[in-house]
């Protein structure tokens, strides 16, 4: 049980507003996918794109982007994100 608690805390260990390189890549992928397809990617889409083994990794990245103020996730609706600000180049 301790291992899963520790894993969950790692999602938010960097609470600064600046995005890591990987978070920028993740956010840009969401934006690009939306432009290309007309809808946002699902957790499973993002899991495949980034070759993650589970959707937990996707949730961790989404949660970090929400916490840092880059996106909002519309609860209860699939594939719904509100991009609040785009990553700096």
C-alpha cells in the first residue's frame, strides 16, 4: 500500500508552474491531436502515442497539467479538455 501512495505523490512532486520537457511534449501532443482529428485524445490514445503501459501514467500527466494551470479536464465527459494556455516555445 505504501508503494502505491508514494507513486501517487510523485505525480505532483514538481508543483512549479513551469512545465518539464515531457509535460510540454504531452500538452503539445494533445493540442496537435485535436487539430488533426477535431476531437481530443482519449487516455488510451495518449497511452498508445507515448507507449505507456497503463492509463495511470496518462492520468498523472493530465493531473500535473491541470495543477499547473495549462488545461482543465471536464469531469464526467469523455475527451473533453479546455486548453487554458499553450506551452512556451
